[in-house]
C-alpha cells in the first residue's frame, strides 16, 4: 500500500514536504497532525506515505508516526506490527515512550501504534488519554525531527480538537468528489476554534479522467 501510494504520488509528496518543512524555517522537533472530516478519507494512507517520503529525504531516523486514533486504530494492520506497549498506557503513565517505538525497516520511519481498540472495563474513553499527548511528543522529540500524528476525523468527535492543541500544525485530508464543502467548512471552523494552525489541505483519491500529464497544459 505504502510503496504504491508513494510511487504514484511522488510530486505531491515533495510539494507537501516543501510546504510543511522547507517553505520557511521550521523548529525541530516539528509535530504535524493529519486528520479529516470523516472516516474513510485516507488519513492513514497519506500519513504513512508522507512518512516514507520524508524518511528518504531527511534520513531513516528522522520521522516517527504516532497513532492518536484510539477509536479506530489501523496502523498495526497496515504495517503488520504488534505494539510493544498500548499507547494508552504510555499516555497514562508518561513513561517508556521511546522503548515502545517500532522501526519499520522497509520504509525507514518509525511508528508508535495504538494497537487494537481497547476493550478493558477501566478504559475511560479517548479524551482522557489524548490530553496527555504533549508529554509524549516531548519525549519523542528528543530522538526524532518530525512527528506525524495520525488522528481521527474531526466530525463528530472531540479527539482531533484535543490533538490540535498539542501540535505545531494540522493538515486536513479531503476525499475528492465525496466530501461536501459544507462539511469541510465545519471541520476547518472546528479546528480554528481551538486555535489550530491549519497548514493546508490534501485532495485525496482524485480521479484523472484524462492522462495526468495533460493537466499541466490546462
């Protein structure tokens, strides 16, 4: 999935990297949240594709992906990894963050996966844990230059609002020919209401009805 995505979106990934990390001076570490209006718009695919592209450009130990989607986690399945420590344990205790990171050798980046959705009776809900993200990002920032945060959709949850309060900027993934403008407006306004810095939008799943190379002449 990742190789196919990055190979077919090389130019888009390079432009995104430039917009996020090179258009102006960026402090290190830099924490970027990637979210969407609703489930199914491709947040995880875009996040992993960007991480692989950044690992090639900035070095194999530059980038870590943090899965802040505690409602519908999928990194462990997408990458075929088994989390060493459930991320909710890290958020609750604040210890062992670096030990829990898994290096994805095939792509050069690392991940902190949430694993399967927690079902324990003591689970308090995502909001209680996500409020402790700042400490986690501080720990990871001691080792990595870039932290990409795979987060749940803005609508209807408050999770992404909470995440936005602990990151440097937010990127919104928009599914082409599907997400309505009114829905996107709600998403943007929600994030702005918590003073999130929206770095830009990514139009995903775009269908090219004529050969892609012809679009440059249009």
